[in-house]
């Protein structure tokens, strides 16, 4: 039984299936987090600039 479990463990460690799905998930989560942080950081400056531009229009 121990040998069977050891063989399965070795097969599991060398199997690369599904790795790309995890990598894509991490990349998407990172992009969403960075995008949200950038928008939150720039929101005040963008609002001020749009307000000033609107005030200058006749």
C-alpha cells in the first residue's frame, strides 16, 4: 500500500496538467487588484480635472 501511495505521489508531483489554469487565475486576480488600486488612487485627481474642464466650458 505504501508503494502505491508513493508512486501516486510521484506521478502527482510530475503532472503539469491544470497548472496553466492556476497561473491564469493568479494573473487575472493580480490585474484586477492592480487596476482597482490604480483607479482608487487616481479617482480624486481625475474628478478634479474633469470638474475643472467642465467649469471652463461655456
